[in-house]
């Protein structure tokens, strides 16, 4: 009896975790404006520089910045 109740509560929590964020996501997406590629790259590079300023190793800070961001900014300069 208790195991069935625990299983039902677990299933309910899993379903709540799946369906509630999807329902709320539509409202947030409509309010956002699409970002351009350059804006995304600039934000990633700013975040990496901030991480370096806070003491993170440069290699680790720039690990999440795609190489196309570096290539596109190298062409601009």
C-alpha cells in the first residue's frame, strides 16, 4: 500500500516536472526578442572575460565559447 502511494507520488512529481515547464515556456518565449549571432557571441565572450577576471583559468573560461565566435570577430577586426 505505501509503496503504491510512493510510486504514484513519484510519477506525479515526474509528470509535473515535464509538463509545467513546457506550459510556462510558451509565455516566456513570446516575450523574448530573437538574438542575433553576434549578440550571442558577444555575451559568451563577455561571460568568459568575467570568469577570467574572477580567477578562472583562461582555457576553462573560454571552453564554452564556440570557435565560430572567435572566427567571426577575427574577420571583423
